[in-house]
C-alpha cells in the first residue's frame, strides 16, 4: 500500500489549483465551454435530430469503456466512487431515454418514405429497439450501485451501446454537417474534464493507474480538439463566400476556430506535463 501511494504523484483537494499541469483544468473549462457555445450559436440550415442520438451513443460508449477499465484495474477504491457510479448511470439512462424518444420520432417521420429509404427505415427501427435497452440496463446499474455499493458490471450495455451508434451511423444524412464533430468533441471533453476535475478534487485518484489514465485522456483530448479545429477552420473558410448573408455566423465561426486552437494547445500542454510527471513517478 505504501509503495502504491508513493508512486502516485497526483494532487488532490485544493492543491489541484496550485500544481502544473492540473491548474490547466480552469482554462480548459472556460475556453472549452466557449467552443461549444459559439458553435451552437451558428445556423444549421437543415436540423438533424439524430445528431443528439449519435452524441449520446458514442459518449456513453466511451465513458462506459473508461468506467469498465477503471473498475477492472481497481482504481475505484475511494469512498466517492459509489456516488460517482450512481450519478453517471443515472445521467446515462436519462440521456439514452431522450435519445430513444428522438430516434423513435425520426423513425416515424421516415415511415412515409419507406419506398425510397426502406433500408434506412429498417436500420432506424433496429436503432429504436437498441436505444431503449441501455435505458433499462443503466437504470438497473445505478440502482444496484446505490443500494448495494457493489461493482457495476457494464459489459451488457457496453455491447448494446456499441451496436446502437453503428446502426445510426449507417442511416442516410441528406446534408452533412461537419460541425457535428466539433460539437461532439467540445461537449464530450467539457463533460469528461468536469468529471476528471471532480475526481482530482475529491481525492479519488490515489490508485497507481491514474497517472497513466491522465496522460492517455489529455493526449486523446488534444488530438480530438486538433481535428475539431481543422474541421471548424474548413467550415469557416467555406462560409467566407456567403458573408453578406451569414456575416454574424461567419464571425462566430472565426471565434470558434480561435478557441478550438487555444483549447488544443491547453490540452497538449496538459498532456506533455502529465507525461513528464508520469515518467518521473515510474
């Protein structure tokens, strides 16, 4: 136990605000929130409700995978983890319920066009069925964790959550919106960084695996944000010819590009300093 504690250099409590790279949490919150606020303020010519369905399915799949790895590795020994487990699975069940309703609405709307989009209609029906399954599983998981404080086994809804985004991604999108990826990255990283911050503040990062997880997450976040910045820059350049019509949206997109690159730099610096800390502790 003593060796495990000494090999973990991660701070907890208020020391998070005074150590590098953990003090980067604050600007990551601020500029990351600005990215998805700016992108959400732009105009979408044809709304696609399945964007929310896709976000929920991919988000929950990634988080459940992370949750599974944390539980498998034994990094969930802090007393706060039962509470975090309840919060996550309750939130996931609410997200999936809303996604299931949206997916059902899209499927019903497509019923009149089955002669043209019969394959997509069948895929949407299958997606509706799969979307309601994780709602029940995640709700059961949160109830079990709260009542019994047991290790949650995420394998069933991990497998179903893998099928769900595959089905939705197989359907037809009439007009592609590249900013969907920018929105996904910004909201995903904002939520995960919030979770990361709470774990550090509460001292639930005492397992020896957390320095490695810290490096992996911030490296992945910096890569995600770099790709989102490139996509946002492409959309902004494409909109330049229509500045007379969409001047406000063009200005918002320029600001979003700048914020994307700022957040990319922050996450990259966080990843570099986390790697240095991880190497010094090993």
